[in-house]
């Protein structure tokens, strides 16, 4: 195992690259960053990958620190060697910016980050809290984000995609996986080919949900003015809202809802009690 420790007061950016295995990042209070890198298999390829990895702290303009961890074979390759699987563990200050790339490596990021960008080929991605923007792309892995307050762009080809809270504009795409959003407070676009789409609560702005053969469910928060264009070619379309319903008191934020699916069912609902409590 390799262990490195760095003093990283102020702004910090992580640039992590692992071809296969695991990337485990967690933020914590303080100004110290530690790196642990170990082989996941008892073979020469994994041991060599650990020994030859580049671990370096660099200073950037404006006083920002950049921690680079680069395991050979991770960048720019279409094929990644599972034989050289390693586990990278990073503990860093709260509010760091994270950029991570993994071929078949899973990425787990616990804690709170300034911004996040993650790319994997077949690995799963889990990210906790992001105060700014987040961009995540996985070829065939599942993607899960707990909270993103800035702009969110996330996509996966054959995995599921789940978002807890999208505080800014969000664009989500999945080819054959399901998409779940628990709380969308701004503009939201979801596209999936054969997966279901379930949005527990939308609050304002343009909301576009499209699925080729999946079902679509969307809940609208109380007190919103709702405009709906929902259609399914061969499925059922139902709504908890009566056409011509007037706002209960005064007009609230406008939700422009467009829903389209080829063969799935569509249901437009009032956000459930749990979603209202999580506002």
C-alpha cells in the first residue's frame, strides 16, 4: 500500500484517474488530504499499477491546490485492464472540487463538494452533496446523486439513474435504465429509451419527460400553476388534476409540463405528503 499526506488549506481540486477497481473519496473537516492506494488483487499487474502511479500536489493560479492521482492506463483508452485493479482512498477537506475518471472503476464520493465531474466506462457512480455544478457520464454503470444545487448533467447507457435533489437546471439521459428524481426545483429534462421515469416532485419551470417504451410518473407540488401537454401513443394517460382547475388561492410558480411516451403509461399526480415534507 502507498500512503501520502498533504497540507491543503484553501481551495482544493482533485484530479483522480483509475483504470479498474474503486475510487473512494470522502470530505472531512480540516485542511489535510490523505491518499491511500492499494492493489485489489495479488498479482504483478495490480502491484505494478500501485507502484507506478503518479501522486502529486501542485499549485495552481489563485492559490488553489490540485491533487493529481494518475494510475497508468486510465486515460484515453477504450479498453481497461481488470487485471490491474486498485483501490484509491482519498480523504480531503469539505468543499473540494472533484474530477474523477475510471474505466471499469466504481466511484463513491461521500461528503460535500464545490463541483463534480465524473466519467466511467462500466463503473457505478455515487455522489453525495454538490454545492455547484455536477457532470456525470457512465457507459453501463448506475448513477446516483444525493443533492446537486447547481446545474446537473448526468447520463448512462444501460444503468439506472437516481437523483435526490436537483436544485438547478437538470438534464438526465438513460438508454435502457430507469430514471428517478425525488425533488426537482427548477427546469428538468429527462430522456430514456426503454426505462421508466419517476419524478416525485417538480416545483417550477419547464419540465420535459420522454420515454420510448417506459412508464412516466410525475408529481407536482402544491400551490403551483400547472400547464400540461401529456401524451402516450399506446398507453394510458391519467391525471390527479381536473382540466380547468384554478389555483386554490393565488397563482403560484408556473410548471410547464411536457410528457411523451410511445408505449408506456403516463400519470400526472399531486406530490405526495413525503415529497412535501422534504421541501
